[in-house]
C-alpha cells in the first residue's frame, strides 16, 4: 500500500475506501458475534424524539467495553495502525469500537457530520469495518460528498432539498472505509436484510475524546451526553 498516495487521497476527499482489507474468516467471526449479541438485545438506545428528528435507525453496541476480546484483533492490526498514523500523524488515540446495527426495512441515517466542523483541526476519524456485503439489494449503502470536510457546516434543509455531488459506496465484506468526521454523509434505507458495520473511532493528538458528543444534522445539533437538541436549524 502506498501510504503517501492514500494519505493524499484521504485529505483531498475526506474518505478512503479499501476492499479486501480484512480476511473473510475474521469477518465471519465478527459477524457471528454481532448477530449473537443482537439476537438477545435489539432495542433502540435513543429516545423516539431523537430517532424521529435525526431520521436515524441505528442501534449501537460497544463490544470491547463489554469485554469481547475478538474485537481487539482489528484494533491491533499493524496495517490499520500504520495507515491511521499516516493520516492523523503521531500520538493519535483510539477511542472505542462501536457496532452499528440496523433492522431490515429501517431508515438508515440521514445526512449528517459526526462532529462539529467549526474548527477544521478538531475532528474524529471513523474506521468502518464491514463484515457483510452491502449493496442495492440489501440497502444501507453509504453516500459521501467528496471534499465536504472542507466546506464547514452541512447546509440546513431549507437551503436545498437534497445535497448534490454525492457518490455511493457499496461496501463489501472485509472492506475498510476511513471517513473524516466533518464529511457530509448518509446511509440509505435498509431493504430486506439487517445492516451491520463496526466503527473503530480515533482522534489526532490534541483532540478531546468527546469530540463526537455533538453530532450535526441538517435540522439540528444534538448532544448525546445530555440527550438533547442544543441548536435547531431550519
């Protein structure tokens, strides 16, 4: 892997998509563990007001916090660590791994940014690992707008009905999507299958651990720690 080229591509576009990064056997182990967990607990963790306002149908699980050691394998992958350092620089920090589960026929995620873009140097990096194929049949494809991490706050709905310039990514099992926290992105509605991805979030040196506490949607800024809207957009 040419880290100089991938680094340049990431900082230009705000994302980097790599297929066949992780082997199938590991992805199958992860997928089985994830399905086992959500067979026992698939209740929404957010209140209905947030779900309706954000138009987000995602149920999170933090497997490493629950002591699931198998999820350390990706965390400790030397190729992933080297790629992360080439993008973020030295002394970057891992935050946590978060499995994102969506039931079939659910909404996916509306346009959003994972953290406030008011300071271009303060952002998180999403390292999304896919343990299943996601395509038009399953639904749940990822749509990103290249270069939007340099455009500031995502436009309010009143400014335009939809956002132009997006490209659709159909992640395959074993693929890795590196996504800048300021990039405008969404997840399309889920069709006849569940949807799963696992996000190994991290931050550059000097960025606070709670950088993703405030998420930016087209109609609001939402603070997860307080479970409330802190600013509405129209």
